[in-house]
C-alpha cells in the first residue's frame, strides 16, 4: 500500500485535478491523505466532497514541510508518495515507480523526472513539448519513498522553506540511502503564477543555508566519504536515456 500525502493551502481550484490524477493510477492500493494547511478558500471542504477514500487533516497554517510531516505521521503505509495540490501525476506513474521497489527491495528512494506544464490544465503531449524537456531534480512529487527513509533521515525542516525538499534529500544522501533514478516522467509540475516557489530570492537564500548545514555536518561528523552534493543523484544508465 502507498500513502499519497497532499499538502494543500488555498488550493480548492486545483485539488480536483490532483486527486483525479492519483485515482487514475494503476498498481498497488493508494490511501490519499490531504493535509489542509490553514486554507481560507474551502480547500478542506472540496477535499471532503471528492468522495470516499480521502482522509482530510485540518491544521493551522504552518507551511508545506509541517503539512507533509503531518501526513506521514497520519499513516502507517510502507511506502510514501507526495503530490502538491496544484500538480498532477502522469498516467502509469505509480506502477512504474512501484516496479522498481519490487525489483530491488533494498531501495529506499526512487526518483523520476519532472515535467513543467504551463497553466492549470492537465497536460497533453503538445503542452509538454512547449514546456521543454523533463529533468531530474530533488522533488518530492516525482519520488516514491520507503517509510524507513523517514526513520533514518527524520522529518522535513520548516526552517529552510522553500528549500526543505533539497535539505531532506541532501540528508538522505549523507545517510547513504539506496536511491534509483529512472528516466520516466513521474510528475507534472503546473506553472500557474501563484506557485509557492515562484520567488527566487528565498530559495537561493535557503539553499545557501541548506548547503552550509551539510558542510558543517560533514566536518563535524566525518562524512568525507559522502559523494559530492552536485552529484546527489546517481546517473541513469545510458541505455535508459535512449
């Protein structure tokens, strides 16, 4: 079973598409957990109106890291997936990632590619072509994570938002979590103008803080053997890129 944690803040207009893209997946059973992070637009009500099989958690506004942490804590599913409420998953995403865990049970992270799509609509082939090629990035929405990873790495850190995802992946890298990278696109990132990460300055500032923290941990904890952060993702096989 896979728990799909959807942090949502004022995402009422996007949430139906996100939920629909999850329900369209094939593969193991999915449990959907929507964490309403203090929305004022009726996001939680929309989530509850979308039918059975959705658990809705309401909490005061604390940011996406705290919302994701609350979602993880609310389920005991062995595998965790994240989807921001304004993004969608492409067809076959879950079965593709899950197959990797079946092939290699030692894996703790499986990372696919992220595809940028413009506007709020669900992408078609032409839309994706206009938006440029997909890329590999430390993005929770493109990843399937074994629950044990959170036991080893710990929760997300709200203090470094909006770079909390990079911080978590760097900590996972430092702890040597077994990671696989696949060439398939596993997240459609919808660019609509109100994205939380649309401002560059906070990201750059907190990225520097995240990197400084990692350097400090390396110096203090004897982590010299950890691969360089620039190569935090293992390179996909050449045959996978053809």
